[in-house]
């Protein structure tokens, strides 16, 4: 069965599904940062920015797979 | 030392090397440039190529915009790049919406269209004049995005929406490329270097205060240097929240340290003015403060206080009481700065003070007017010329004129831009027609573009104030002249038109910054004096003041730094104005502090009114009586003992300054100064 992608239409303008996923992932990521702050997430990694980037990509990939 | 060694040292002693590796380590070099510079250049090249590849893959119309975006965000630390990226995205989006509104409303009327565009640019320039750093950049970007989206489609309004979407997409691609490359290549954070420099500045302040206590004298140039160094941290601290999860807490701690350092300098200056009045009576006080004032927390100084009971014994109007109060502020703020550094290192959540900027309203209005007139003249004159591709001139001109309103020296910016555009044209021509010469595969394009990106990147990384700005502008201008596209065009006509139009834009900028409403230092000085007069009157008003002590101290220091930055006046009359300015800064600052101390006393409006009336009358006797009365009030009176002492000291300090400068306070209050 083919996975369908939801398309967002604002005022007749078609927004690519990836943009919607990326924006929702960004919102989730911003909210998730508060949790990561509590657990001192950045202290576990030598390159914390790369780890944070990976978290964002995981959230994005999860959204694409699930919805 | 021979010339070659000089040249080598000039490049190797780079700001970027210092930023990334610390001042005390000699940077390792390769081919005249520091290794950190090469790393920066290579990183910028990789990010540029990533952005171009993604833009080609997405079939964006203006793929070169993504490369320009990378060049604009090519900054030495992650925090700087991320903060600028946020304002770049925000500014572009706002500019896009404004463009749609301008195109939609003034579609059929060219004159009104140009007028609306000029007004929008002026509004953005006005707003940017009240901001600093990347916030100001975001504001001017909102303005010139309208040039890119709306003005470029003045004859084809139906395309404005698509061009805007294309522009937004290219910028997002550029931003993402920079972010991913910075993250993967572990670009240094701004935080470690910033924390180190904050602590070094604090050490300088402690040494300055010790010197003041020892010599009982203060050099204005030394104070000016310290204030300038502290004020400059404001922009740098703003990048911390974008850099890491704990960035917001670190920024708050850093702001707290900045406010504490600023108040330490103010207290040391007050002590230097008061100690000569006290004679040998203050020796014990000086000794106690010297022991307590150290650049690190130790067991000895943790409990070192200027004894409060001693403060209570003094007459409110004796210089010794004022000196002791200032000494207590100095020690308290020293401890506050040290604890802020601890919080900064740990990233503990803390509520930091707001550090407001001082910006002259007149300067903002003049900037806006200059932008408005420049855009109108350029638009109409280009329309009358009727050349093809004149919109290219306007795109570049709108961008550079908007940015020029927010740089310290617009003429220097115009000269740098002229040099950079000529070099960019040469580099683009050589790359396009000599190095690449018709190749159409992306890997070869990437290799061919490497010298055009890495070279200016090395100039940027050199940190030299003469060549680094030219390098930054070259990085930005080269893709604009090259107009790299997929499939590539190796059309000499396109290259010549793009190059010549961009050069004309920069010549327009050069002429505009030179002849159109230039602002000389005398005028800036007059604006600053006017603002001091307004602020002094605000202290006498019944309306509550908008800042707390930290905010007011920082804003005053920012204004003093701007006053010091003006060129030394040549004539004796102007020198007098400069001295008067510094005196007025002190008086206005003392008036605000007195008003804030009375507010914090919470003894109702009557006492505030009494203080304001005595101040308005420039009557030191009434002020001294009020200070004495406050200090001798019973403990049961509302307001704590500390607040009463602070208020008494603030009022007595105001009286002290009025007695020293009786004519200036009258001039400041009644507008008789000019």
C-alpha cells in the first residue's frame, strides 16, 4: 500500500508536504529542547550540535513515517 | 624585521585565530594565513556548494541567492551564524509580505508604487536605527527584500508571488546548508571566548578600581576604554541563546555580569571624585575596599563589607558618607559579577537585567529620510534612463544603501563595497571564462569556484579591519556577478550586464553616502546634548522612569561611548561642547539614579515630588536637607534602612554635582545651553 502525503493548501497555494513536516518537526523540536535542558542533554556529547541536529532529523523522519 | 615578516604577521595575527584558539597561543599558519582561516574558508566553500547543489536539485529560479545567503551567514562562530540566520529568515518573510501588499495595492500606478516602496524602506531604516547587531540587519533586510521581490517585478506584478516564494526557498536552503555544515564540522561556539573576554574585562575593571583607590585620580581615556569594551559585549551576548539549549540562561548571566561591571566603573568614578574631598579620613575605608576588591571570590573577601553601622554614623552630606556608599556598591557589584561568571559557566537559569541601548531619535529620522530620498531619486532617474535590466541596479542599490545606514562609517562601507565589487567582477570573469570555460558538471563547477570562495574567506578570517570587510563583501558580490545557474550560461553579455549594473549601484551608493544628508560629528554631538536635556527633564517629570538602575546605567554608558567616539573637535567652542556633553552625562545619570532611588524607597509621591522640585530648582541646600532627613528617619519609617541610605546617598551625590557644576545644571534644565 502506498504511503500518502498530506498536502497543505493555503489560499489556493499548494504547500509541499515536506515543508509541513519540517515545520511541525521544528515546533516539536523547540518544545523538546526544554526537556533536553532538564536532562543536560548537551553534556553527553562531544559535538552537541551534531547530536541536536540528529534529534531534529529523527523527529522529522518519525513524522514522515507515521503520518 | 623585514617586509615579508611584517606581511606574514599581518595575516597570521588574525582575529579569527584569536577567536578560536585564544590570544595567548601563536596561531599555526599555512601559506601566509592561519590554519583557522583555511578551515573557515573551506567550511564556507563546502556550505556554498551544498546550498548550490540543493538549489539546483530543487530547480530554484535564482539558485545563486542560496550561495549569497551562505556568504552572508559565513561567520566565525555558530552562535553568530545562527542568530543572523534567524533574523534573515524573519526579515525576508516580513519583506515578502510587504512586497505582496505593495504590488497588490499599487499595481497599476507606477509613481505610487515607487513612493510606497520608498516609504517602506524608510520605515525599515527608521526601525533599524533603534536596534543593533543582527536585529538591525533583520529590519533593513525586510526593507530591501521588497526591492528584490516587488521592485524587480514592477512591470510584471503577476510574477511577484513566485519570485518571493523562490527567494524565501533559496534563503531557507542557504540557512540549512550553513547550519548543517556548522554542526557537522564542529564550528566553535561563541560562548568560551566570550566568557574568557568578559572575565578579562572584569579583571581590568578591578585593576582600574584599585588604581583609583591608590592614586585617588581617574583618567577619562581609561574610563572611556572600559565603557566601550563593556558596551560592545551587548551584541555578542545576544548570540548565546541561538547557540545551545542553555544559551538563554548563559545570556542572562552574561547580561547580569555586564550590568555589574558597568556599575563597578560608575562607583569607582564616584569614589575618585569624592576621595580628594575627604583627605586622610577615608584611609581606613580605602584600605578595607582594597582588601575586598579582588577578581575572584575568596574566603577573605566573601565577608568583606564596608560596615553598615559606619555608614549610618556619617552625616548624609559628608563626602565620606558618599564615598563609603559608592565603595559598598563597588564591592557588592564585584561580588555580583563574580557570581554571574559562575552562573555563566554552569548555565544555571537566572533572570538577567534588560540592557537598553541609547539611540538618537534625530539620527533615526535622518537615516529614514536619507533612505527615502535616495530610493526616490534612484528609482525615478533609472526609470527615465529607460535602460534594460535597470531593476538589477535597484536591487543592489537598495540593499547596500539600507545596510549603509546602520554601519558606523557609511563612507568607509561605500569605499570597501567599491573595492569589493571590482575585485568580485575580476574574480567572476576569471572563474567563468578562464577556469571553468564552458564546463557543465557540478563537481568541476565546485572545484572551479573554490578559489573564488576560499580566497575571500581567508580575507574575512584574517580579522584585519582593513581587508576583512572587503573579503565579506567579495564573498557576497561574487555570486551576484557570476549568476551561477543550472544549466550554466557562459554568455559574456550576461556577465557584462550583471557586472556593470552592480558597479553602477555601488557608484550610486558612493555618491549617495557622500552628498545626500551626510551627518557630521558636530550634528551628532548636538543630538546627544539634546537627548541629555530631554532625559534630565524626564527625571523631573511625574511619569515613572522606564528603566531600573542597571538599565539606566547601561544606557548612559552607551551614550557616553557614542559621545567619546565623535572626532575631537578642532575649535575651542566645540571642545567646550564636548566637555559639556560629558558633564551633562554625569548630571543626567545622577538625576535618574536619584529618581530611581526615591522610587525604590516607596515612601509615596510626596518625597519624590520634593526631590524633583529641589532638583528642578538646582537647589543643593534643599537636596542636602532632604538627604539628611532621610538618613535620620527612624527605622520604623517605610522603606528599608538600605533603601533609605541609598536614596540619601543618591540625593547627596546630586547635590554634590550641582555644587560642582552650578551653571551646567541650569543649562541642562532650562535649555540655555545652546
